[in-house]
């Protein structure tokens, strides 16, 4: 996905946040080579669990990559950056799954699934535009 961002925009992002499924040493190394700051938890983060207090001081250099990322995500800055996902990315999935009832793909095969997902995304965006235009005309 980072390569696709670079293709589309001509540059890499400064920061990336992703869910735990994307954490791997290879992915982190890929991001570090491109000077992209990663905010990717090595473990699934449960929203219902109270977070521990933010650590103080510099991150020790001799800790593992997983512990380094855990500590980065526990900082106030890390919590703020990673928390943006709840405002930007996650609502789309919630609206698609709950609001529109899309729980599984109907077609099989990578190309067909890609086309089906593009259709879901396109209709999601069209609905947003329609609702925005309708709300604007009521004002």
C-alpha cells in the first residue's frame, strides 16, 4: 500500500498507522528504509481495556522491535496518532458492515473480489455525496 501511495502522490507519507495484522519486522524495516514513522501495534489493541500511563523518557535502544512499538504506542503522541484511525478509517468499515449489511463477498477469485470491493467503495462514496447534497439543500 505504501508503494501505491507513492505511485499516486509521488511521495511517501511521513507516518503510517495500521492495525496489528500489518505488524512484521519486514514491514517495519520497509517503512524505516523510507523514513516513514510506523504506528503499528504488534498485538491486537482492545478498545475496552484501559491503557497504561504514558511512559517517560527516551525509548531504550536495547529493547525488541515489538517492545519498542508497544512503548511508542503508549506515549501521548502515539495514542493520538493511532487514535485517528477511529475517526478516519474504521467508520467506513462499520458503515459498510453494519449500515449496509456487507459481511462477505459474493464472488470468488482475486479479480472478482477486487471488482466487488471497488463497487462497494464507490457506492459508499456516492451515498456520502448524496447525503451531503441532500443535507445542504435542506439548509
